[in-house]
C-alpha cells in the first residue's frame, strides 16, 4: 500500500475534516461559513499524487494556497492547466516548479 499522509495533511491545512476509522479514512468539506480556505502547504518531499490532491482542493477553496516542495512532473502541470479551464475563477501559477500558487474559486467548483 502507498501512504496517504501527505494527501491528508494537505487537505487538513485547507480545512477539511479528517476522520480516521478502523479500516478507512473519511474526508469531509465543512459546510457553512468557512468550507475550504487557502493555506500554505509544505511537503516534506515532492509527491505527484499529494500535489495533485491539494491542487484540486485548493481550486475550490476560498483564498490563496501556496504549495511548497510541489512535484514538478508534466502530469502535475497538465492537471493545473485542466483545472484552470474547468473551474471558473481558479488560477494556478508556478506550474512545473516546486512552488505552486493557487487562487481558489471560493467553492464555485463544488456547486453542481
């Protein structure tokens, strides 16, 4: 199995509620006044999956998220371009570098 600690730590910094169960983990976005809120997320080491997880969540968060020690692989860059087109109001800068700055759409990507 692959560890998911970086994914969960990143989501928690954005305000997600993490509930560790016996044989699974439940992640929820708080409803109400806050929801997901931009934050600084610094990874101990670059992780493609964790970088992509935080990028997706940050696009729907309120405010600015900075990912430090982000993965720089081409698939991370491609996902960033896709998210910028998919979620109106979201923007991503620094794709392809170890520092990605995301301006979130404030939950617009969650309403469907």
